[in-house]
C-alpha cells in the first residue's frame, strides 16, 4: 500500500457524554513528518480528541485512521506505531527511570537486548543518566516529564501524541522540552501536540487547528492565522515631540495610535511591500527624520482572542 | 537512532503471557519497594497471632475438642483471615493504577490489557505466601504443633492458593469500581471483616446464635478454614475440602471475567 501523505486523519469526529456534546464534528489531518498543534482553551475537547486518536477512548461517530489503520477495528496496529505523552506523567513511581524504560520497551514488543540498549540511549539523550537507578517518585517535575516523553519514544514510534507536554513546567524545563520536541521533528517524527499556550504552537507547529467548544474554528499555519485576523503594524519612533507631531500631521488618517511619552506613531499596513515604502516616502518628502521603526506582526494571542470571541458572539445570536 | 531495534515476533498468546509476566515483575518490584506494606506483611500476622492466642486462648479452649490447643485450632483461621485481608491489596493497587495516568500508557501500548490485573493478582499470591510462612514460623515458636503430613501441607498450599486467587480477583472488581483508594480501604474492610469473623476462623460454631451459625457454617471462608484446620490437626476433613475448592473455583470463574470486563469498560469511556 502506498504511504498516504497524512499519518493521522480524523473525519467528522463526534463524542458525547450523556447529553454533553464534547466533540461536535472535528476534522483534522496530520501530514507525514510535520507537527499539527491542536490549540484551544481548557475544556475545548483537546484531550478527548487525543484520547480517541490514540485508541484510549471510544467515540460516537466519524472515522479515524492512524498510518492507514482504523483506530476502532485495528487498535493493536495503531498502538504499535504511536507514542503517547499525556498530561499527567504516566510513569511508575516505584520503579527507577531505567526500569520504567525497559518495562515499556518490552511491552512495545522490543527484545530484551534492544529494550536495554534503547533505554540507555534515551537516558543519555534526555539527561536522566544520573537519576537512572532512583525510583521515579524522587524526580523533579521537569525530569518526570522528560522520563515520560522518553518512555513514549522507547520504540521510536513514527507518530507521537503530546498532550500538553509543558503544562505546569517552569520556563527553563519548558525550553528544554521544546528543544527535545524540535529534534524529534527534525528526525522525521509526525507529531500531534495539544496546547493552550499560543507561543508553543507558534514556535513548534507546522500547522495549527484552533478548537473551541468541540468545534474547529480555524486552521492554517501560524502566519496564515495571524493574517486572517490581525494586520501588520508599523511603529515609528521619533527624536522629539516636534517631529512626532509633524509626522502625525503628514500621515493623517493612517495613524491609528500615537504615544507622546514613547515618541511613537503606529500605522496599519495592509501590504508590507508597498505600504511601508509609501509611509516612509511621505515622511521623507517633508524631511521628517525617523529615529527607529519596527513592524509588529499580530500574535497568536490576537488571533485566539478574536476567534474565540467571535465564536461566543455567534452562539449568542443562535440563542436569540 | 543509533541502536537498531529488534522486535519480538511471536504468537499473540505468547505475547499475552509475556505481558503478564512483565506486569508480575512490576508488581513484584512494588512489593519490595513499598517498605511499609512489606513490614505490614511481616508483622501484622504475627501481631494477630499472638494477640488472638493470648487473649482468646483461655476462654475458648474449654469449647474445643479434648486434646486440641487453641493455638493449633486458631492457626487455620488466622492464616485464612490474613490471606483474605492480604488479597485486598489487589484492590488498592488496581485503583491506584487507574487514578494515575499509567493505565492510559499501558493501554496505548500494543499489550494485553488484562496483564495489568494479572500482575497485581499474582503478586498478591507472593505476598500472601510470605505472610503465611511468617505466621507458621511464628506459630511454631510459640507452641504450634501441626499433625499434617507433607501431602497435607501440599493440599493446604493448594487450597490457600485457590482461595487467594479467588479473593484477589474479587478485590480487583472492587478496585476497578471504587472511586478512590480511601473508598477501596473502606469497602474491602466492610466486606472482609464480617466474612472472616462470622466464620469458624476464631471460635467454634457451637456457641453462635441460630441465624449467625447458619450463615457461618455455610459461607466460603468457613469451608476454607475448616479444610485447612482438618489437614493441620489431622482430623477428618469431611466435605470441607471439596466445598472450599468449589467455592474458590466458583468465585474465580465469575470474578475473573467480570473484573476483566469492568476494567476494559472503565478504561474505554
């Protein structure tokens, strides 16, 4: 069978608990060797989606395939190609780091020798060698997560699910984790990551699916999403308030914000190529010197707020 | 990756056994690492034995058949009580696993789901064997004098083995159904305590009221106690041996698939 372009494909995924509809028809695809980030607030349905895709949870309707295997009819085939790192570190607290790795390796059907060798390799790679013979309950939060991730990589699965892998970590440990995840991507692993941190999705993911209230509300690359909502802004800073005042007068309606303390004026630019030049030309014509300038791209925060805000308003309309 | 990985390619059945084996090893390591529990497995039986023998001995020995000391009478009862309570560790272990994320991890692996339960049940068997041996040795020190032959001891081991297995699977059900570890402790206590005390484990049935006696002489714990006691004292075993085995096998046949079904259902929704 020819390998499909997509390692994970979910179509019209629905799941309810009693009358509570948790997923209202989720569609998503993860392209081979890339990362898709599932971005959404708490309770949006991220974890439910991951649990379904990784065979842990039954669902009501829709189809899900991982590496071409249906999660409902061929769960064992799916399980042999996936690794899962959940929100709470799923490691055995009474076993040592090494014992955890070897045990999970054996359960992944690795031979004894392979499991041991791979465990050693991961302990080194994840900087857990010194704590390898200590029970996992003595580990720090960051070390626990590293061990947890190492465990899910024991059989080098081509598909990885990371459910909020950095929630609750300190900034330093989060950066470490990002580094590890980036190197996994570089090695060709396909990853589905869930996160509530916009920066994380922005930093790591090739594509982002924003979900809220069990529905996909936006999809695309980080810059596509940003373009969809916000416009780029050009912030100009001047030497003194006299030049600032002149500039504001020259640019007229284009100025959306001016700050006398910072001596800056902000202009919306629709097209980076033409609008920036135009703005600068207008100032140059009047011989107004510019002290500094920066282009601000909209952040995912802007995207997220505006998207989920819109969603709320749309719902209110439905209610009426 | 630097290390080339070799995967086992064996039959499904072989791998299922292998999974259980790995999980038994895991639970076994838990027994060793969990020092408080291990100390309990050593000292609780000794404490019970000494307390019961010295507190009840004088009063109850008059009701015993001539020539039978209370310690010799008590031994079977206290062994069965200890194994019954020991089996409830399965419930705690299963509940613990379910509360933490580790069951999800196991379930995301291509392993046999039941291996998790198997691991806990079988490791209970180990711990119970340790407790029983400790108790027998302590008993010998304070004056326990069994009349059992080697064959009798093997039969005793067999009966206790089946009984522990049956009770551990029962307690696996409790472990899957309970919402918290505290709940498990409370539930197993309420289930096991009356069963062991409303039996002939510590006193002969003669002195009990009519209803209590009817319950006591017919319930499974009494059958197991009486079978083991007859083998220890070298007295006729009557129907107790068969009934003990029948109860254990009966419980096992129902509890094992039920626990497995519950576990699967619980972990899927």
